[in-house]
């Protein structure tokens, strides 16, 4: 069935260090993989996404990589800052068809220690 | 453009009652999806509407229903509320032919 696994569930880093969050998806037809950041009491915010025809995408300090063969994708945050502290969710669209349905991972609580 | 809005923001209901939540998408967005967020189950897909038609449905009981109006605004209804329905209900909208979804602030439902 449709499933997205996300690791780790919590991650603590020192300010300035890098953080990596990894996700694995089950549906080989999935073709869109967004990452959302959710601060406490706020809505999930789309921070970066990648399509299945691309292996890597970068936006300033954040990057996402996709390995279609292994069915996993990762979020990389470099030079972390205290304001990066939040819960991060990965997601995937199943089927590869005309749908905006997202299957979410269980989230990673990132704490950046100043 | 104004973002996705949801009303009400907070709601307290009693077990057995029913509730209707509303979502107004970003102007021009015709796709609206609903998600339930709980600490135990995370973010779970409820249903998706596009151009007044339900395009997809998640694995929730029939007590959960929704609809979309011609102006793309969407409502979801939960009948015969149970304690386990307490959650943050989020809606998200997207443009045609785009996977990028933008979330509203959510409605925090508490069932007592």
C-alpha cells in the first residue's frame, strides 16, 4: 500500500552544522516529493519539492535529493540556524496520476542549539 | 494574493454532534484537499476536490464527508462526532496542473 517512512523522528544539531532527514516511499509510481516545515502552532509550509525526473534540487541552504531506484529522498539543510527549528514532513503523491493527494511521513523534530 | 483561509479556527463539540468546517482556497486554485493532523497518526489525507468533484478519498469512515462549491470554497462535515475525531483539520489548495499545495491555518476541533 501507500506508505512513506521518515527518519529520524528527532534530530538535534549545533547551530552552523548540517542536518539530513531521510524518507522512503513505497509506490514506485510516485512522481512528486515535497517537504514541509511546520513551526509550533503554525500551518505546514512548503519549503522545497522535487519531481521524479530530477535527481537533486537546491534552494539556498536547503537541498533535496531523490534516488528513484532505491525509492528514497532526503532533505539537506546546511549552516543551520535556530529559526530552522521545527517539525519537517516529507510527502509523496501516489499513483503518479492526476491527484494532489499527499502521503506524509511521520515528521522529524529538528532542534538547532545556539 | 491572500492565502488559504479556514473557519472557524477553534471548535469545541460534544460527542454525537456534527460539525462543518470551511476552507477558502487561494484565488484561482480549484483543487482543495483536506487532512487530519493528530499527534498519534500524523497528517492523514481525507479527500480532494477539484472543480466541485471529489477526485480522491482517504481511508476515513463515511461520517466524514465534504463538498466543493462553484467558487472553489470547500466544506467538510463530520457527523456523530467521536472523541477520536479531536484533531487539527487542515485544508490545502493547488493550482490546476500543479502539485504544489499551500495549507491553511487549520481548524482545531476538540470533542468532549
